[in-house]
């Protein structure tokens, strides 16, 4: 019986670690988006300001124009990602490197 309990505990610990790593990666990616949007510099790295901006965005998403707002923000985000990729490709070309692979 102890072996079974030990195996179960090991499995639970591994599962917990995997979930923790996934959550950590997700949080790091979200933080990267805050930096990519320029919010850290624009807010002078003031976390209260950044949180206030995010709360304001969440409040707007509770409004009647939720879908319109999401569509607008999604388009802006997609354009920003595309521009960043184009900038990286141009920089790579100037450095004599291969541009990024879109796949």
C-alpha cells in the first residue's frame, strides 16, 4: 500500500510541476506583451499605472461594445505582430542573416 501511495504522490508532484511550468510560461508571455506594447516605458515602469490600464481595458470589455472592442484590439495586435516580424526580417537582412520562417 505504501508503494501505491508513493507512486501516486510522485505522479501528483510531477503533474503539479508541469502545471506550474505552464502557468509560469503563460505569465512570462503576458509580461512580454506588456513590454511589447510599450506600456512599461510609457508608464515609467509604474506598476500601479500599468494595472490601472489593464483594469480600464477589462472595464471596456464589460461594456455593450465588447465585440467591436475585441475586433479593434485584435486587429491592432495582429498588425503589431506583423510589423515586428517585418522589422526583424529587415534587420536580419541588413546583418546578412536569413529572415524568419513564417511556419
